[in-house]
């Protein structure tokens, strides 16, 4: 197998992931009227055990988004009265993000649409397919988090070519 062929599959795989993310964002906005990040924030805040909020830092880590991106999304959700930032009870300098009653009602109103979105998006998948895809995406996510490219590795790879 030539070097170009060995690079073709990873290149196509990562390009398809890029395309899939873009299609997901477009379709969620079109069908739900929220962005994928808003959807993720509302979902994260609606989880059992987070009724009293979650710290901003914990939320960025859970969602794997930048502070700047999350701040902008939270400002929009606050404007719509779906979330609130309140003082942390043990640390007055820190803030907690929590779902408001209006935000919870909005989240609950989205559930039928979300269920239908999932049903249509996964129509070509059987249960085993879904479990396998989840498994492989979890594996890829874990491996992506470990990527560290040193200049020495790049130089060695270039010398081998």
C-alpha cells in the first residue's frame, strides 16, 4: 500500500467528522431553533444532581468548549431567561450556572422534537450499530485528547518519507 493510500482513510474519516458536525449544527438550528452548544448546555444543566447549578469551569470541561464560546452562549440563554448565573454559596467570587424554571420548561418542550430528531437521524442504524458507533466515538475522543505532536516526531516522519 502506498503512503498516499495509507493517508486516504484517516483523511476521509476526519473530513467526514467535520462534515457531520456541520450538518448536525445546521439541522439542529433549523429544526430546533437552538444551536448545538445551546442544546448541550440545556441538556447538561437539566441532568439530575445539577438543580442547584454547576460552576462555569466544570461546565466548560464537561462540554469540552472554550470559556469564550460558553460565555457567549450563556449570555444568549440568560437573555432568554433560560439560565442564570448566581453566586456560589461557598465562594462568593465564583459563579454557578443553573437552569431557570423557564429554561426547564423550554428544555422539556424540546423533548418531543429531540426524540424525533434522534429517530430520524439514526433511522439507518440498528441498536448494535448505535452501540458500536458510540464505542468508537468514545475511543476516538479519548485518543484525540492525548494527541501531542512534537517537532522531533514531525522531523522523524519527514525523514522516513
